[in-house]
C-alpha cells in the first residue's frame, strides 16, 4: 500500500466498475487514515530509501515541528535519530528481519533535544513491487528515567547490604577482641585484689597504719578497674547475637550484690550512707536465671552508683527481690528527692542529663540507656518509679524454665 496523498487512497480504475466495492474501499481507506491521524503515539510511513512519507499530528508534536509539511519536506528518517548511523542500522535490521518490536534508541527533536524512544515497525511489500515501512514511535524518556532510578536503587541496596555485612563482621571482631582483652585484664586484677585483701587481714604480718591505708586505697582502685573490665566484658557479651541464650544458676547476693557493694564501699562510708535490704530479702543460695551473670554486675554497679550520687550524704539505699513465677522483680531504691518529673522521660535516652536544681551533677549520661538496652536484649525490662521520699528503679529479669 503506497501512502502519501489522498489520491493514493483511491482504488485502481477497474474497481470503479463495481461501485459498491469502490465505496467499501474508500470507507476502509478513510477509516485507516482517521486511525493513523488520531493515534496518540507517533505513526509514520517511510520509503525503502529512508524518506519520510507520512506522519501523524502526534509525531509532529513529538519532534517539535511546526506542521506535517515542515516535518516531511523531503526529510530522511535518519535525521530524526540522535546519531544518523543509528537510523541506518535501524533500517538495515528492519529490512533483514521484516519486523522490529520495541527497538530502543535515542532520537532528536527539531530543537536538538534528545529523548529516548521505542520503535515498532513492519515492512510493507506493495503491489507495484515497492517496499515501504510503517510503524509507531513512543517517547519512553520518563520510563527510562524510572528504570535507571530503580536500577540505581537496587545497586545502592546491594552496596548497603554488603557494607552492613562488612560492618557486622568488623563489629563481631571488635567485640571478640574487647571480650578477650577485658577477660585477660580482669583475671590478674582479681588476683591482685585477693592478695591485697590478705595483706589487709594481716596474713603476711602487721603493717604500719599509713601502709595499711595505702594498701586499702590500692585495693579500692583495683576493685574499680575490675568493675570497668567487667562493664566492658558484660556489655560486649550482651551485644552478641546468638540463637541460644545462656542460662545460669547464680547466687544473686554473693555473685552480684556483695561484690558490687564491696567496690563502692569507700563511697558509701564517706557519704555516711545506710544499706538496707528489707524491701524484699535476697534469697539465700543460688537461683536459676534466664541469662548470664557477666552483664548483670554492670547493671547493679550502675544503679548503685547512681543511688549514691543522687541520694547524697546520709541517704538510705535499699534493694529488694520478688519471685513472680516466670520472672524476678528486683529494685534499687535511694532516699532523697525524687527525680523531677520533667526529666523522667529522658532517663533512659542517650546522654540524658539530670539536674536536681541544687547541686550540679554529671547526669546519667549513657549508663541507664545502655543498661536498658542490655536488659531488653535479655528479654527483661527496667523503669523508674518516683517515691514520696526517694527514687526506685525496677528491674525485671526472666526466670530460667525447665
């Protein structure tokens, strides 16, 4: 079928010998032309040599020409491609295959702007032996941009996933090194503390009073370093992601409470603080607990230190224990002013600073935040309850089952 002028739409002369056939042919031709002209995508017809024979209004607007005649005007279809050689390759492939679908290529508008296009075209073999090409062009610029954005997002997600994997591996190595280092430091410190205790008890003979006090001060410093090592070891241990949680049988008073109170005994004596455990007696002997002991000491160490700091001189510190069947409820209480209400929401946040309005204090800092993170990782919880005459921190720990 040769396209171009309305005259080309007329049937051969012999068809007029049958008026009904001629009318049907004209109706079909006009219907095709209406479809061609009204299509939303660019419709085109080109000759075998590459000359643009016909184009619809959508094509004129797509390429930014003033009108159909302006766009046709003896124009070679290759001029519509961003690179003329792309137009030549397109025609050569079409002539070889006879049909091309969704051929993606860069094309150029009249003003020089380049856009991404998709071409679908078919070869037509006319009765007179000529060959033409008919097809349509879609602007897929926005689609390509969305596709590129999707691929870029996928690439970034893969890179992020790989980066997170490397960071996790690095963190695991750091945690392992920290636990090994803390463990190696803690061992000699515990031995030093035991030796210093024997010295103070006179196991190696009597000492002058000044020497005795020097050794006592040294023991306090060693205990402090043990506490730091256990904090590091406990926090590193609590951050390990493990499928099977450790369970231990511990003596809460002997393994946890007394060692921590021993560490802070100098501060307790200097501040004239009274220790009372009558809120709920710590059970004698060992109890099953659904976690390991290593991180529990840093929890109580932090709570006792905060109680000393914010209870102040002459205050009373109490600690209690309750067995609730599937979990234990523990608490550390200190008398004195309750924490102001406006500060309570920030108690367990990073770098929270608490000021009682009288004496400037260092604040809870990261301590309570890390404690809550540790406890929750072990399926427990912690919160603050104000008392009329003090502050109470409540701690829930899971009980070992079975």
